[in-house]
């Protein structure tokens, strides 16, 4: 008996050339497995093809815990394998993937926090100028804080726009160049009078601040986009470790603070005859501060070289997004659409950063109080520097813990930021209403504990998360602009604190600062979406629908309620989520991409080239190509191939 082939739903009427058949009903089991592998990766979907956020709490806990344990074991195995071949190989990997991408933030962290660290030294060595203001203008002394922050705000806004306009690479090079020139100015700053020196110093800080400001959006966007592979199918590295990659670069800011404090202590001991106690000579202060700025200048010069010659593909993702929509300059339409659809997210990223910077600046309130009590108001600057060193060490623990847990689907970005804000709120509120109690020698230890804990939860919370999400929740064409705007709003919080603290008492400061933590937590709860575990390419796919005016046709996980803010859920954005419809839609999108690639190949064979066309570099597997070949929609591709063969035949005949 002859074998009868079952052709499925298309058998009664012959092959279905309309392209309207449901791909799920025309797939073999083997083909379904292949598409599941591509579209439902095992780090985001369980064995039944259910998205992790659709699982019930018990199943979700089991799935996430199990896969995270597997991934941790795999990574530790890779580290061990590297170490067996070369003991320094893991160190090299860390330097390439974490240290170098965050080198700019490390250098700016070193310099910016040096400004606050050397002010006590200036006040002690140049008392008539920096402390009593007898020979220097008080306005210029206070401008050290104000103009530095103003320069950063300008840089964040300006370079954010330029980064989306000219590209990430040029933004990175520009930042490093400005910072290098600014450090030369800071190192060489002087005047014919001490007041003239202060003025030169202040404007050098302002110029340097512009480069620092641009470093925020450029490091965040380039680090995030370089974590995303090319092609339509995303990478496991992006889904599992995108947050870690960006925050690992950001935490270099903490190492910059640490090394600055260590180097200042060493330099003062060298130039002050091995002692850190007063009186401090003007010569020792000058050598200490100038060499402390000259050291990062060398590192920044190397950064200019590295970004110019070793980061030539930093703008790849942005360029692809622009070509896709035929945009050559700044994508103003995307900016308008972003504010239309993602405006409330701006409240979360900008508002959260604003509240965080008030806390970040306010953390110093603790230090000034308990150090004076412990040291009996010693005039030595060393106790302050040493306690600051301990505080930076505690902060680094928070930075690293944030980096390890920021991609955990059960905790992640949103919970980390909310809990960080809440803990800082509590840790500032407690001493606010018992201020005199905690200032006494008997309870100063508790005051210290709250100081260090507030530093820890600031890093293991809003300081790390705001840097990441301010880029992550926005589309590629205006990502740097949105990040720069959010960061600038954050610096307005620092500026508010710098101005406000000059007019109120320390006790009043403790009554005011906590409420920014509560406000930050509420803003995060209502307006911030949780992008933990969300494929960044899926978010970009949703953006293509929005930009085309077809938001309602997108059904993917980017509109899953888990990945939307409370406000977006209230507006009903999540009603479009449909896992089955999205699966079919993604297959059809892959089919269109495959047909386009086949058409392009046929055109190239015929000698026709389109240099302006956006070419996707997806490598199609033989199984996927076979599936689409059997269900080809466009007969024109075959025609193009035939034209190409005819052309080749004619050519062969002519040559013969």
C-alpha cells in the first residue's frame, strides 16, 4: 500500500499561496521546536513555553531560582576554566568588560569627590581665603559647589542631545577630551592673588563639569547597546546580564572615590613630613592638590586614545535605528513620540534621580556631626578623610550587591529602588526626631551605624538603579537625550541641597531630607516600569509599532503588566498583551525578514545593489529557511532568481 502524505489544512485545495494560513497549524513538531528555541528561550520561558512573568508565584520562584542557580554555576565554571589556563585571565576579563567601559565614570568620580575632600585642606592651609574670607570673595568660594553642578547639568543636557544626533562614539570622545583639558586647567589653576586663584579654579571646575555631565548618558547608553547583539534574535547575555553590565561600569565611580581618598592621604603624608596633623603649610597643600589632579589627567588622556581608536562601533545600534526610519540627523519625531507615550516614565526617571541626589548630598550631614563628637572637634583633617574612606568602602559593597541582584527577576530594578528609598527615609527620619539624643557620646555609635547604612542603601538602591533605568526604559533614537535630561534633574536635586543647606540648621536639614526618600519611593511605585528580565530588543520592537502608529497591533511581552508601571496599567496599556497572537506575529515578522534577505540576495546576483538599504545580519538556520521556503509568500523572489539565472546564461553565451 502506497504511503499517503498528510499535507494538513492546505491539502483539500492544494498549496495555500495566499500567506494567510496560521503558521502554528502548518508546522511539524521539529519546526515548532526550532521556532520555540528562537522565540521562547529557556531563560525566559518554562518547558511548556510559558513566559516567566505569566507563571504563578510558586512556579515563578522555582523557575527563576533554578535558572539563576544554573547560570551562576555556568559562570563560575567559566571563571575556573579561565583561571586554570591563566590565573590572570579572570582579572583581564573583568578589566575589559567592567573597568574599561566605566573608566570615564571612575575618573570623574575621583575628581568630583576630590573637590569636597580637599576643601578642608584649603580651609586649614589658606584660612584667610577659604575659611574667614578676609582676602577672598565669599561668593566665589561658595561658587565652587554651584558652578561645578551647573557645568554637569549643561553637559548632561548638551551631550545627551549630541549623543543621539552625532552618535555615541563622538559623544564619548568629546567627554574624554573636555575632561582632559579640564584637568589640565585644574592642575595649573593660579592667579596673582588668592582670590584670582579661586576664580580660575572655579571656572576650571565648571569646564570639567561639562565633560563629566556628558559621561552619564554616554556611558549608560553605549554600555547598554553594546550588550545587545546584532540581528533580530536577542542574546542571552542581554536578557540575563544587561543590568549588571551597565551597573558594573557605573560602580567604577565608587572606585574613583576610593582611590582619590587614598591618594590624598598618601600625598599629604609625603609633603607634610609624614604627618597628617595641623598646622598645614601652603606648599604642602599646593603639592597635594595639584598632583592629585595630575594623576587622573594621565588616565583621561589614555581614555581619549582608547575611545578614538578602539570604540569605532559604539554607535552601531543607533545608526541602525536611524537608517531604518531614514533619519540622518536628530530624530525629533521620536522625541515627540517618546514624550507622548513615555512621558510618565520621565516623571519616574527624572523625579527619582532628583530625590536620590538630595540624599546623596545629604549623607555628608551625618559625617560632620559624629566626627566632631568623636574627635572632640579636632582641627586635623585626617579623621574626616579616614571616615570618608570607610564610608566609600561601605558604598562599594552596596554598588557590587546592586550589580549582582539588579537582574534578578524576583527583586530587580523597581524593588531595589523602592526599598533603597524607603530605608534612607527611615535612616534619616530616626535621628531627625531624636537629634540631641544621638549626638551624645553614649549614642554616637548608633549615629555612625545609620550613616554607614544610609550610604549602603543609597548605592544598593536608587543611585545604581536611576543610572540604569534612565536609559533602559526609552527607545534607542532618543535614549541619550532622555538619560541626560533625567541626570540633569538629579543634579538639580544636588544644587537644591547645596543652596538650601547654607540657610538652615543641621537639625532642620534632618527634618527636611527624609521626605525626598518617601517622595522618591512613591514616584517609583507609580510611574517606573520594571524592565528586569525584559528583552531590550522586544522593547525596541514595540517602539517600531508605536512609531508607525500601530501601538494596538503589538502583543508582546513589552506590554506585559509585569513590565509596565502602575500608571500604564491604569491606562490599559497591558490589554494588548496576547502571548499566542504575538508568537504568530513574530514568526510572520521573521518570514518577512527572510523574504527580504532572499530578495536582496537575488538582486545582488542580478547585479543590483542598494547601499542605503538597512541590512539585517541575522544568520538563518537551514531549518528556518526550509520552513519559509515551503511556505513562501512572494513569488517575485523566484522571478528575481530566474532573472538572475537568465542574465548569467546570457553572459555566458556572450563570453562564449
